[in-house]
C-alpha cells in the first residue's frame, strides 16, 4: 500500500485532523467507548504523538520524557471522567 513518497507518516499526516476516523481501525471505534466520547479528537492527539516519535531525523523526534508527558495528558483529558463514572 505504501511506496515512494507515500508512507504511513504521510498518510496519517494528511488525515489529521479532518479524516482521522478514516485511518483508524474500526475496532477501536467500536470498543465500548461511551456515547459522546470525542474519538476523533483523542485519536488525533495520540497520532500526533506518534508522528512526533517517527520523524525521519532522530534529532527532530520527541524525547521520551515529552512522549510520556503528552500521553499522560491525553489519558487524563479523555479518560478521567470515564474512570470517575465507574465509582
């Protein structure tokens, strides 16, 4: 599917943010997310981190401390209310 200048990175980059659901695995979208969950926004944030981790030049990649910080922020933003609803 990918070749030449068309890579998974370019595919994801061109899909963000408007077509993020077009490149997402449908099983993610049907895995018990609550009604109203902002799946497109959450996936966009996660894929942006992935793009930052996979820059062509290692010097331009996110540092792991930044990756952890971003992923924790995403988890707290999108899943904190869900966790609280179970109590």
